[in-house]
């Protein structure tokens, strides 16, 4: 069975600092992995997606994530945080058959001025 | 390209009342999802349609929740009767075909059950 664990329900960084949001997954087959962002009172929108083409995936707004099979991780990073990055971030995993997606519990990112 | 539309945006009802939510997916998207997002948690899939058919409804509380997708386009999610624990945001999403495709989400309906 698939599962997703996001370490840290809240992460706080200063503006300009590195952002690191952690995601570990469990899957019996190579998965598809996603990061979505949710701004207040809005639906989720895709940041980036891993489809096995490349282990380092670049997304929108300067975010990127690296797939590490040995660590079953797909952590999200951004070199320099901006105030507008404050939001909730969700990691999700889908089986390659494309039948089921499971979302993590989310990590709320706070950015301090 | 128009996004996923949902209505209403907010709904307040008393327990034991019924409520319905509507979703219009992106044109051409075969797969439609309904998620329940309780405060502080990630989205939980309630039901997944592919065209008219149900792909997954394993987490739908079928004694009180029902959903339909007529003609493979719009969808309605109903709760009858509502319980206090149904207070949540109900998200609708659509994707081109499979869950490996990007899901596009609507703004959600915030339900409060008093």
C-alpha cells in the first residue's frame, strides 16, 4: 500500500533563507510524485511532478525537488524564500497505473520578514 | 482555459440537514475527484469518477454521502443527513485521464455543520 509522510506540520524560515520541506513515501512500485501548494482560500495547484524522467525536478516559482530512491524521499527546496511563498504544501504519490493518489498531511510554511 | 468550478463556496447547515455541492471540471478531462479536507489535514479522496463510472469510492461514507456524474461532465456530491464531523472543505479536482496526470483543483466548498 502507498503512503506519504511529511515531516513537520509547520516550518518557519526568514525571507531569503533556504526552504526545505520533507516528504517520504512508501510504494511497492516506482511511483509518480507530486508537490502541490495551497494558498489561503484557494484550491491546490501543482508545483512540480516526478515521472521518472529525471531525478531532479524543477517546478514553478523557483522550487525544485529531488527523487532519492534509496531514501524513499522527495524533498522540496527553494534557495531563497520570499514572503509570497507562505502557504501550505502537500506531497502526493500516485501508482504508475494511475489509479490512486494519496496526499500527505501537509506542511504550512511561514516566512518571516 | 477555464478552471474547475465549484459552488457554493461556503455553506452553513445544522446537523441532520442535507446539503449538495456542484462541480464543473475542465473541459475534456475524463477523471473527476471529490476530496474532503479537514482542517489541518491533507485531502482525503471520497470518490473518483472516470467519465460516468466510479473508479474508487472506498472511503465514501455511503450511508450518508452520495455522488453522481451525469453524462461524464458535471458532478454533484450530497450529504444526507449531515453530522458535525462533516465540517470540512470539499474539493473537486479533474485530470485528463489517470491519477498520474496533473490534477486541477477548484476553490473548494467550506461546509460548517452546527
